[in-house]
C-alpha cells in the first residue's frame, strides 16, 4: 500500500510522527493508501521551513511572484484531468464535477496573477507644507490553511494563491480523507519555479491543527469546516494572536415563489441538492415552496431525483458518486431515519441503493422529504449529504422569516419572475451570498466568498479583494522633504504643539 508523505522545503518529507491514517476509495470501500499524521514536532519543521523562506520571498519583485503563478496555472491547466481523477478517487465525486472544482480553483490563481495591480497603494501630495503621505500593504509572514474534504483543490486555492502572491509563505493542512490532490499541487508549484519552503503541506488530524493554531511563528489562519470547529479554530487562533478567518457550516435555503418557472426551479433544486452527493457547503438543503407551487414542485423534483444515475465517480455515466467514508454515509442515513421518525414524508428513499459491482462502496441514494417543519433535525442540522427537504409556507414573508431565524447564513437563493420581489429579497435577506434564479451563488474569484452569522467567524471573507486585505497589513508613511534653499522653510527650532496642516 502506497504511503503519502508531507511536503516541506520543496520536497516530499516523511516526518517523524509515526502515526498514519487510512485513505479509502469510496466507490469500492477499499483502503487505497496511507497518509502520515503530523505530530507537533513535524508541524514545527514545516513552519520553520516557511519562516525561513519568508524574507527572500517577501523581497521577490511582485511581477516575478505573478509569473510563478502564471507558470503554475499553465501546468495545472495541462494536467487538470490528473488532478480531477485524484479528487474523484479519494472523495468520490464524479470526475466531471471534480473538473469543475479545478476550474473554479484556477480562477483564483488567475485573479492572484493580477497581484501587481491589487497591491497598489495610495498617495497624497502636500498634505501639509512639504509633506506627503502614502499607503502600502505588506505581507504578514507564515500563513496557514486548514481545509475540508469536500473540495480538496478549490478551497485551498481560495487561500494559498492570494497569500503567496502577496508575499507570504504558506503551510497547508488538507483533510486527511483526500490528501493526494494537495501533493500534486505542491509538485506543480515547485515545477513552476516557486522557491523551496514557500508552500508546504502537512497532513494530520487534531494534533496538527492545534499545533498550527498555537505556533508562535504563524501569523494568519484560514479555515473552512463545520461551525463547531470553525468557532473553536477562531477562538484558539485569536487567543494566540493570529489573524483568523474561519468559515463554518451552512443550511442553504432556496425560496421558490408561485410565479417561478417550474422546470427551471426543479432542475436547480436537484442539481444543487444532490451534486457531489450533497457534500458542498453551498449545497441547497432546504427548498421553501411558497403557496400553490409546492405540490407541482415536489412532483417535479421527485421525477428528476428518481432518474439520477448513481455510480462510481470514474464512470462517465454517473451523475452522483458515493459519500466520502462509511462513517459519514451512516451518519447521513441516520438523519433520514430521524426524519421519518419525526413525521416528515419521505418522498424518495435512497437508503436501500445498491450499485452493482460496488456493493462495499459508500453509496447512499438521494433522499427527498416533504412536509418538513423547523423543529425537525433534518431541517435544523447541516446533514452534508444527499438529503433535500421541502418546507411549505403560504407567503413570501413567511419564507423570509424562516431564513432570518436560521442560525446559518452562508448562501440563499430565490426563484421568481418578479423583479421587484427579487430585488426586495436580495436587499432584505440575512446571508453573505444571494442567488436570483441561481441556486449555488458562489462568487467569481474577483469577488469574495463568505457567509454571515454562524457561517463565518471573523470579519473577512476569502479570496477576491477581501483575501488580499486579509493576507496583508496596511502601513501609512508620512514624509517631509523640505527645500533648505527657501528661507521660509529652514528649520525654525522645536515646536511642541500637535501637528496640523
């Protein structure tokens, strides 16, 4: 069985921790490889590598930094199929979906290639006699990314391209469930000319995370994961003096008004609810059907759901693959059991699904509930699986009240043909990302991604302009160059008064 290594100082490194974890092929249930789990000392070696590389990389001309990212982008574009297959083999999502993840990640790389423009400061001349002021943004130092299993390429690329372009060095702690993609990225960065130590990968579990959050040389931490862990990461890192952005969980609602185009809304609900087996932080998990569209909408969603092709991610015919682990599959199935016990109507039951030739895989068919109420666990909790629930309400105001009372506020969507209702919705709804007839409103790389309320701890979203702000700190310089040839500007002795213009 192949055992992965860490990536430290520009090369693979075995570490000394001694512990390993199994990485599964979700389609077969078999163990594919082992991954090392870093101990505190291993984390220290990685951080030391990044710290030592920082001064030279910080002083590297900004245009040269951008050219390294350009070169990486070209390598990744040529080999994106390999990266997508690595994701599919360990996560389980279908290869076409993994290719989409790679494409969205590379959009952030392309955004970061514009860093010479993005780092421009401001300049004000003659703010006082012979005095000018200018502002600059400078890198922080060693930055850390702690990322989840559901997007092993895209989510890290929300972080490290911007951090590195700004002149920082980076330590990535990817999910130990699907770690191979990060090693491919590390090798391609080295091939693109990135100096040793600028980008490092340490695999691990809670031990590695805690070591990174408390290490004195780490300046900033970016995290994406569940809300309880996001809160803990934020509190621990902030208490240790680090800048933190911790993106938490979600319970994304899709409001469908009576005037919505039925087929469009049904297609969107199925695509956003069951894509990647529901293992997306932006998945639609709640459809809020307003008024008399509820019955026809549930019927349309059911018809589409029952027609989905479930199979291994490597099969081009598959539309949805397995879940990432057996433990997670069983957890999701437990929520389906709880929904039935609570009295919700299980319109489509995927619990008995079997995929021929892959009986030991971690498959769970798509499940659709109707008649769901806010007190049920299938409504309250982030299930993170192929479970879509429908809540029926009578009015637009009831729908928006439901959203405002939910503790999560990552993404929301509304489907309607009424421009006035859509405009009111986007202005009034409490959420960080809003879709109008768009079920998954993930922003382009030149905007920033992030939610509100318990979907975000910290005040800065990832990538885009806020990402540049997060990975730099501002400095304002006030300078005076008096001309001694002008008699009125010669030094006139000390002045203890407070400076004014």
